[in-house]
């Protein structure tokens, strides 16, 4: 390349080809970035969903165990406190079941709150697309100014 071609302004078709090529590269990079970001976000959401499932199973198992063991114990205590045998037998498990249900609800509410704070939207990609748009506008404006 000689010194005369380095000082000559680039032709409009050449500038448009360069812009097209650079824009194509940017779009490909943005698509790749969006794929990676979506995979990461979906993976995190899957983790939260797994926690919700585990919380539900633990709540269910805990409710059964506590209703059987503590329900019987509370029934015995209620009977010793002077409640009739029939009333103590059903009231003990009901009270224990209510406590277990509240604990399970708290676990599910915590997991639901964490899930609500997550988003699968590719935030980084959106931001870089905005920056790319700004870059392309500046490039077009600059090439227009260099022609005048």
C-alpha cells in the first residue's frame, strides 16, 4: 500500500461493506453471548426449582413424622392435663400438623421469593446490544461527516 492510498478517503461502498462485516460479527458475538447467559440463568433457576422441590418433600416427610410422633405425645400430654381421651387423641396431631404446615409454608415462601428475584433475560447481552447500536450510529455519522 503506497502513501497516496493511505491519505485518500475510503469510498462509501467500502465503508458500507466494512460496516456490514463488523455488524455481522457483532451480531454473531451477541448471539453467542446470549446463549451463554441464558444457559447460566436457566441453570440458576433450575437450582431454585430443585430447592422448592426438596423443600416440599422435606415438608411432607416432616409433617408425617411429626404428626405421628409429636401428635401422639401431645395427645398424651393433653390427656394428662385433664382432656378426655377421645379429644386428646385428635387434638394433639392437629396442633402438631398445623406447626409443621407453617414451617413448610415458610420454606416454600423463601424459595418462591428467591425464584421471583431471578430473571432469564440476558441482561448483559441487552446492554451490549445498546452499546453496539450506539457504536453503529456513531460509525455511520462519522462516515457521513468524512464524506462532506
